[in-house]
């Protein structure tokens, strides 16, 4: 019985790690901005790079950008752009250290993007 005790204790301790649930995804920050999908993607990439982000993936056909901030605590931003009735529709989500950020923290970024693209809306 003594030989089994350390193994049983180890299994019980590691069992808690396997039962952790992933964090709930946050609602994306959304807004309409003036300009075509291509213009919005180009300006978004420029804005992200100015703020120190590295563009990991960008696909104009899908209207998506994924960027990361290389320094601690490791922010990750995902942007999706679709054509809208007037301009383009932007949906943005962000994570910090693997946990989603609330959409209200992303609103200033969308306002900056909107002002850089013009006030056509």
C-alpha cells in the first residue's frame, strides 16, 4: 500500500489541472468605419505596427488580421473587416496572456481608426 500512495496523490493533484475550463470568449468590439475593406485593412495594419504590434497573419480576401505585441504581457489582436452598406464593418477581439479583454477597452482603438479614415459616416 505504501508504494501506491505517492502515485495516488500525484494522480489526484494532476487531476485538477485536466479539469480546468478555457476562458469564455469576449464579445467583439464592433463599429462601422468609412472606406473599403482594403483601405480599412491597410490602415489597421499601419496603426497596429505604429503601436509596436507584429502582423502575424493578414488576408485581404478573408478580411482578417492577427497581430501580437512581442513584449510582456503578450497582447494578441484579431480584426475582421466586412463590407457594409456605408463603408466597412469592423469586429475586433483581443487577448492578454491568453484571456479575452472586454470590448470597451478596444473602443478607443476603433475611434482612432475611424478618425484616421475620415468622418464619412
